[in-house]
């Protein structure tokens, strides 16, 4: 009976594996399953029925790597038949490129649990899998067998596929609309205000302090830096998060229509007006939040009326006489220099000061180098899940991204990552040529005076220059390392790698 209960316990874990992957680390769950299976192996209990019904690939070898068993899912996931691998050495199969990834061999070598990415070339395109190798020991604590469980990364991505499609559709709707109404709270998606820079931390600090107030906020910054994301966070963290959230782009609506869209109108107010009149966006957003994007492009005559509405907390519809009280939290966004517009007579100073109660400025991405890698990681995860591909950026590519000027800011970086995901082979590192074909390398701080072959070449030239400069400014390798945030041995190794004449540098210090 105990054995039956134990088998049932394993079946239940396997059955719930996909459901638990969202909230439970996959490696921990797989380890639990195979810990239980290991007990049965030692006792000689037949568990073939269990593993034959797993969706994961199961690959079992002896202590020398000779394949003893593969389950049916292994063929379904990899295209490799049992006849091709049974009674063969894993090392030989890897040499023949039947598959790559050395989980089995690493377990044999290190006698411990191993996590690896593996690739099989029998599928088209080649398929990357996440593998967990577990050692099974006998009663004398000697390695007896190796059990490797693997799953195609695509199937892990599929767990979040429906959710990803929903977010994509939402983003598509947002990008096409000039007026957007969010009836309730925004979707509980991960915050896309990602990074580790000091300036971004300051933005988060302001958001946390002012979100739950009614103070008017003016968010400034270049196009693509994430102003609307900040507005979303202010809304989601406010006491009005369950009330209407209306977004209007002041530059996208013709000036002749913007007033009626904002203030509404009574019936017969003008030729072509609705016979029943119309509520404006002020009324629709009452008790909620109104986001005015591109506020710097609002016509001057309408700026006066907006100022009065914010100041008096009331409006009158076009063609009407009745005042309508307002209870609205205003958030204004602009990529314009409003102070310069005030000097040029294009923006009212009194409206500026009324909007600028809580100023939040988001610096351009080129000034937030510490945010590049976290953003790359975020977008790579997002788009590999969306497009069912696995890509990675190597350190040289990250360094290049960190020194690229990003004129389109976060929006440009996001588009680049999606492009690289779609156009790459989807089984590993992104090819440098894809990046060079998309981005203007001369627009990077790493750009040399003469063209170089690869991103690595650009990075190495820059790294050599940094090391030489650090050596000139400091007395020894330890101080140079501290300046560069590396240890002295790394500096010494780089001096040899780049053939830097350290003695000459010391002589001219």
C-alpha cells in the first residue's frame, strides 16, 4: 500500500507540474519528483508506467553514460528515436551532434544535480530545451545511474502564451488610440519602468510619495523614455485606481475638435452637433484621473480654458450655461521644453505653474547606462515568450548597447529586441551582423575612427582605452582596478591581452 501511495504521489506531482511552473521553480519541482523516483530505483520498483506518461523527456544512463532508457516523450520532444540512442554512450551521441548539452556527462563528473540548456538538431528549426540532470546513488553512495529530465523551452513559454497575447492586443489598441478609457484598474502586468540607475530610483521614489495624493503631476522627457508608464504607475498606486483613467493625446486631435472632446457640448451648440449633446472627457473622467499627453501642443486659446478648469474645479459645456463640478486628478505629459515655449509665447506660464505642482523628469536612456542591461533582460524575456524563440545577448553586445545613443530611447530598445528575437535563429546568441544591420554603429560612444569588424572589436578598443586611462590616473594596478571596479589581477590580465606598455605609461605619469 505504501508503494501505491508513493506512486500516486508522483503521478499527482507530474499532473500538476505545468500548473505549478508559474509559481514554483521548475528545478525544485523536478528535483522533488526524482528524489521520490530515486527511492524506487534503489528498491527495484518498476516506475516505467509513470515516466512513460510524462510530458517531459526522460533520459536515463548508467554510471558510464550508456543510455538505458528514454521515454516516449523524448521522441516527441526531440525527434530522436529510442533505437538511435539505447545502449550507446552519451559522449558519442554528443560528438555526432545528435544533440548538444552535457547534463549527463556533467552529472557523472561532478556527482551532483546539474542544470543545462540542450539543443536537438532533428527538429526544424533546432529546438532548445531546459535539462535537469540528477545523480542516483546506490547503498554504498556510489553513482549508479543518471536521470535527466528535459522540456522544450517553447512549452514553458506556452504557459504564459495566452496572457502574452492579451498584453500584446492591449498594447496594440493603446498605440492606435488618441483617446483611451480604462474603466477599472490597469492590467496587473509587470511594471515596465525597469532599471537600476540612480535617476530611475529617484523617479520611483517620487511615484511612491505622490501617487496616493490628488496633486497635479507634470511628467517631462524625450519621446520614448517611458512617460506614460510613469503615469500608469501613478494611477495604479493611487486611491483612484478603481475609477476611470482617461488618456488623451492633445497633438493627435485637431484643434477644432479638441475643445468639444474635452468639455463636451449641449444639443444644438453648433452645426453638426449631436441632437442629444455630448459628455466631454472632463465629465467622463470625473472622480478619476485624466492624462493629457503632449500638453505642449495644446492651442493657446484652449490653454486658458484648461487653466480655468483645473483652477476652479468646474467646467461648462460648449453652448451650455450650467457649471459642472470636477473631482479629477490631472497628469500632464510632454516631450517639449515648456520653459522655452513660454519664452517664445507658445505656452502660458500660469498654466505651466498650475501643472508643475509635482514635476517628474525622466532622463534619456543614453544618460541611464545602468538601466540598459535590466531593460534588455526584461524585453528578451517578453519577446522570447511572445515569439516562442530563445535568444541571448553576449557581454560585448550589452556593452555596445550601453554606449549606443538610443535616440528613440526605451521604445527604440524594445523594438530592437523584438526585431532581434524575430530575425534570429532562435537558438542562442544573437549574431553581431543583425545588430550592425539595424543600428548605426557610428551613433555609439564605442565607435572607432576607422571601421572595425565586429562588436567585440569595438568593445575591445574601448576597453583598452579605459584601462590605459585608468593606469595614467593611478599609482598602481590595485588603484586602477578600483577605478574600473575590477580587481588588480583582471587589470594585469588585460594589460597582457591588449599588449599595453605599462612601463611607458608609468614613465610618463
